[in-house]
């Protein structure tokens, strides 16, 4: 197995509440990514991390924040969830020297904001 | 940012038929990757291409890295029901910082 797990797998939350999704890896990889997947949009990058405490924004970062206090965990936080953030969220790790060698994805978190 | 145009968006085929899908970009990529996503799971890497003109096979799957470096094709021969899923292309740049993904092709195979 790739050694990447996401939690929770499913979550329903109310508009305006904070939500934190967790990505955990056992591979000691430097790079980690958070994507959201929506019909018609494919996979869109939210934030990524290139080391402990080193993060950067992706193409759809508004309304999201991330933290990486240790190599194995990358947290995605929705400070005040909105219905437009209903989506499936995927975490990925970069297993090679370069992204060119591909990512390994977690199984996803299905988030519903009501 | 860079964009990948993946087509078709969806395909409905009969078991045994061959399938072809492609990705195009206005920018050059140095790597093309193809992923498959099954329901309830994350995408899984199928094929990686690293050289313009390269043709690579993985079982019934064949992918090609376009000579212009702006496109890639994935073919599936003799489709079977377990081929069902969403297929994504992804392009990688020389710097290797991150990948750009296409919007996906939803494949349905009727037995």
C-alpha cells in the first residue's frame, strides 16, 4: 500500500462551521498536496507543502488554510465552511524526486456542507 | 496557469471495443502521465511518458507522448467491464514542482 490515509472519509457539516481534514503519510515524503474534485473541473490544487512549515497556494486556495507541523501530517482547514466547498478532497504525496514521476493519492474525503 | 483539455468528457462503449482519449495543451510539458480513478477511490497511476514521441504499453493500455510535447493519447484495447472509471491525464514541467491535471474522461463499459 502507498502509506497515505485521509480522515475522515465522509463528513457532513453546517455552513459557517470550521472543518479540518487530515492527511497522514508513513513514507516520509517531503511534498504533499491537497486537491478538490468536482464534476466538470477535474482535480484542482488547493494548497501544497514542500516541507515542515513550508506551504504554498494552489489555484483554488480561497477559503482554505493548511498546516504542516510534522512530515507525516498535512491538515486542510475550512475556516468557515460554505456550500461551494461541498466536494471530494484528495491528498497526494510525491513519491519521486520530481512531480514528473507522479503522485500517490489517498482515498479521498467526501465533504458535504449543508 | 496552464490548462489541459481532455476529450472526450465521457464515453459509453460496448465490452470488447477499443477506446481512445486524448489531452492537449497550449504549453509544452516534459512529462505526460495517465491516471485511472475508480468509484470511491483516489486516482492511480497507469502510465508515465518522459520523452517526446514515446509510445508505452501497460497490458491493454497504450499511451503516446506527442511529438510536439503538447499532447498525449491513451488507447485501451478490447475493453472489459472493469475498465470503468475516470481517466485523467497530467502534465509535468521540467522544474518538477507540480502536475497539471486534465478534467477527466468518464468511461462506461456495457457488458
